């Protein structure tokens, strides 16, 4: 993709992008070959950039994850290793916030805040709705409980669907998503924080395929950014929790009338 001299000059005035990695649905509760553990290890040590920090949207009471002793220990490990621990759900299953009554949702949000505060000592500031399903009422509940909603710019589309947890289209998928995001970046429609433009990327840390290929996914992100001639920050991934959290908070959606694109089928389903 070649840019005109005028376009290249305009792009040079924009803050370079920095990939803000996020992980949903975890932690995993496996005693061995745990995908969440593997992702933590890869973020900490890899050939691209060591000590990468991410936002983990946790399910604090999942029967096969955060509701177990293994899961709670991993939530604490995520925090201790400098990541941002956020809320995805505080129910036994991956419950849709939009289908709950306001009372049920408020009770669930309070449980989640209490769970994470107990484990990490810090109340979460960020939440991501399961199935990307939200409306004005869910946003009001999030705000009432001191949290703001972070959606995504890019998605690996690696959520498990009927047991499928692999992808043959990792690169083409990221290229398509980043090409769309590039338009918003070039138009100056994305926030700049600490000299960089955060680009939110979503994975699922309970997906064993993702955990085995997370370094490859990160390599793909860098590769497609270069192909699209999107300038990268000197450190293309976040490696400081405070910077990461500032970037995430600047990228949140606070108004239900704002309709950013959602990944996969969810844009069609909820809109």
C-alpha cells in the first residue's frame, strides 16, 4: 500500500500506534499446560519485546476458571506481574449482561468488583461485556460500580465456537481489521495518550491455540502495520501498567449512542 506524499506528510503528524493487548474469558484453571500461564510467560519473555503488559478481562466466578483456586491464583499472578486486571463477568457461566435485569446486573457487578478487590487489593476500572452486548442500562451499571467499558479495534476472532479454537486466517484477519482502524487513525479520530495512539487488540487466554501461537500473533501485528505503512511507537507494545491503563481508559466507550464496530457477527446481532 503506497501513500501519496501528501498523505504520508499528514500521517507523520499523527501519533504512532501502539498495540494494547487484551485477553478475555480467563483465567484458565488447568493444572498443567495452562493456556493463561503460557501467555503470561510469552508476554514476559519473547524475541519481539520483553515484559509486555496486557489487560486481562477476567471471569471471577467461572466454574472452570476464576471461581477455582487455580484461577484466583492466576488473577493474583496477572496483577503481581504488572498487568491490568479487569472484569468480564462474575457469574458461573459467560452470562450476557444485556439480558439481565438491572438488579441482577448490579448484583453481578458488585460481586465482580469485590472478587477482584479481594484478590488484587485494587478495584477494577475497566469492564468488557460478554458477547460485546451492551446498552444504556449496562453502561449505567458499569459506571455506578466505578468501571468504564473497553471494546476493541482488532480481534483475533479466537473465541471458541462449538469447540473450534484454531484459525487459518490469522494474518488476513488482522490485516483487514487494521486497515479499517488505519482510516480512523489517519482521520485523527483516535485518542493519543503519552505520545502514542493505542490500538486495542482482543484475544482469549483460555484458547489453547491462541496460547500456543501468541508470539506469532504479535509478529503478525507488527508485520501488517508495516505493510499498511502505519508508524509504530519505539516500543510497539505496552510494558508499563500505568501507561497501559491510561491508554485503555482513553479508549473506552461511555455513551450508548456511540456505535463502534463490533467483532465478527456481534455487530450484526446487536445492531
